[in-house]
């Protein structure tokens, strides 16, 4: 029986090797859409394989980020043609946790998720955050500070 960490390592290796067309298309076939133009920091992982993950091409994801299944990073104004959108980018800081099903959606400019922030399961984050915060709900609201952070054993 294969361990979960081996499976997770496989998806994470694909995430970081997606400059190779084979790795990119294999990751996509396995259910994670992470464009080549999206910037991904070292140590970032697709937890449980990241099935259903969709990342906007203008996303910048920091180091040691945990991305769970069903996460979306993208535009909040998808009803408009891209040429009419005021969206610029999404920046995810280091050590962020993007919980299962969470959505980070930006309508205009750049939305920044601060270092160490946790976006709760199925939350829809529509605004920038500070560091070490916990956001939950629909739309997401600040509900607390992250306990046990910063993490020093990476």
C-alpha cells in the first residue's frame, strides 16, 4: 500500500515540474489546472493531490503554501470579457493554508493574502488579508488569528 505522502509527493513534483509539457498535462489530467505562467514558491504542496484546484495565470504563490482540493484563485468578475476586467493578480504569501473548497477571488487590482493566513474550508475571500489571520464564511470575514504561528520547523 502506498503512503499518502508518496501520493502527495507525486502531485507536488508535478506541480513544480510543470514547465515540462508532460508534467503540465499530466497534472491537468489529474484535476489540477495550474498554468505555466503562475509562479509557485518552493515547498508549496497540493495536499491530497489538489483535485479541482484552479489557479489564474496571474497568480503568485509564495513558499510553503498548502493548497487543498477544490481551491480556486481567480477573477471575481468572470461575467466580463478579460479585456474589460480590472483584475491584475492574486498574491498568496508564504506559509498560507488554502483549505478545501476555498475561493480567493479578485475583482480589481491585486488581492494579497498575507503570510501565514488561513482561508477556511469553502470560504470565499474577496479582499486582502493581513498576516497570520483566519478567514471563514461566505463572503469570508476575519474570524481570528492563527494559533501556533509563525511556524519555525519548515
